[in-house]
């Protein structure tokens, strides 16, 4: 298969996941292009069998350049699509509070990929997410707005600054392998 991994990254987190997905696709024997969203368009996706699109999470959804790219995909596309994001919110499987925060500040990302796919008749193959170390302005926002308790903040920031880590990279590769084996 011919595979495209297009991504938008501000701090390098999403780029690391995009490269892991591209590496796994190559290991699986596919022809792969990995590029930023600024170097492609939705109209070009028809050149590929499988398209992975990655984004940072902005304001609880995919970043504006990714949303614009998704909106530009023509209806009735023949390629398959999978989405991925990096985010600085707690992981939802870590507890009820973490799930609540994740749903509020990151949850719309997966819905955007699924809705665009449904609206445009694209065969949607799934979604991957992992934490990514936040930029300083995002740290300040999260501390002032979302995680104001100092003890919880200290635990959170120590953990999130280490992502994406080797486990995240392995999970991204496993996601890509699963998607590609099903496609």
C-alpha cells in the first residue's frame, strides 16, 4: 500500500509519533511519505491507500491547520483514514478525575476525525492519542485553569514532561500495525 502520514507539530511531540507510525508502515513493507500538513492537501490524499493524520490538541480539538486539511478532503474519497493526537491532558484510564479532564480538554479530537470521515464517506480506521510535553505557555494555562491544586500539579507536570516516551512510541507503532493489517 501507499501510505501518507501527515502531521502538525509545534513542539516535536506529534512529529515523533508521526515518524513512529511511518517507521512501522515501512517495516510492514509499505511505501510511505511522512510530511507536515502544510506540504499536502486533502485533494492529494487520493494518491494514497491509507492516510494517517496527526495533530496537537488545541482548545479541546485538533489544531486549525489539521481541521482545515480535513475539511478540504473531497467527498467520496477512496483512501482509508486514521487519526492521532498528542495532548498535555491526563490520560483517561488513570482515574475518574483524569477521564473528566481528558473528555473536556481532548475528547473532541477523536470525534472530529470520526465525524469528518462519516460526513465525507471515508473508511475510518481509528484513533490514537498519547501525552506530549506541553510548551511553557500551555503549562501556564493548564496550571492556572485546569490543575490548580499544587500537589496534583507537581505529580502531573513531572509525568507529562517525559512524553512521548518509549512506551508511547511503541503504542503508536502497534496502532499503525493494527490499522495497516486491517486495511
